[in-house]
């Protein structure tokens, strides 16, 4: 397997685990029109791309948890951010993305074709007469089984599922639309100021400094 094939396969596995973690179960009415054997759906490529950005960039995920901590005061968010930033996760697990006109983006057609061929995910375009409005990603029962089996048999892959669940919780607090996620991500200065077609830079050092400050403030509050 050459490097390109390996990268496409790795991308496919990551996307499968992400879709399995964040897709919504089909309602009874949806099951009537969904592809055969579909069990859940993630709507819109734009949303998938935004969620994938947080999965691929643990430093940005952690910094958003710190944002939620400052807004809500829930200690669990400080703890979760610390679990990421106290480790070398932001360095060894990062998969950088380019910034395009509508934010972080990467072509995923080849990776999705790897998932579509064995029927793990079914991509269904939602169209008008004039154009495709969005692609919807249907997870099948087989896809769910493979995702569950992969995380059981290969502990390294369980990290993706664990982090994808954090991503889902963050998205649910933000809003389900791609637009809501894009707006939140653009509030990050480094993200927003990245020139078009360039890699969105790491914010790990800034996030770690922020974590240390918030921890110190929390300790002072506890001591008062």
C-alpha cells in the first residue's frame, strides 16, 4: 500500500468512526425513504467537515471546551480540556486542514468511496432540479458493526470515538447546522486570520497557557 492509499484508508476509518459517533438515529418516517439497511444519518458535507476539523485538531477542540468552561463555569469542561492539553495529543494526533472560503475543508470523495463500496456509508445527494443542495451520509447497520468492532479490537481507534463524542457534545451546544458550526469556528482568531488555501495553524501553546491561567483562577477561587 503506497502512502496515498494509506492516507485514504486512514481518512475513511476516521470518517466512519466520526459518522458513527455523531449521526442521528433515523425516525420512523425517515426509515421509509432512507437507503436500505440505514440506521442513522449525518446531514450535509459542510457539517461533516466542521466536525472533522475539531476531531483532527485537538488543540482547537480543547480551546472550545475552555470557552464553554468560561461561559458556563462547569468544571467538567476544564477537566476535559486538561485531559487533551496535558498530553502530547495536540501534536501527535493533529491532522492539519486548509482554510477555504467557508472554513476548514478537505476533499473527502475518495475516502467516502472506500466506505461506500462495501456499504458502510451511503451518500445520498439532496437535489433540486437545478443543483445539489447537500450530501447526506447514511450509516448502515454494517457500518455501525464495523465501527464498533474496530474500536473494540484496536484500542488506538477508540481514541477517535471518544473524541468524536466530545465533538458531538460541542456541536449540540453550538447548533446542528453547518452555518452555526462555521460561525463558532470563525470566532477563533488564528482560524479566521489564516489566508485562503493555507494550513490552519496550531494553537496548542496558547491553549495550554490559557488552561494554566484558568486552573490558577479556579484554585484561587477554591481557596477564598
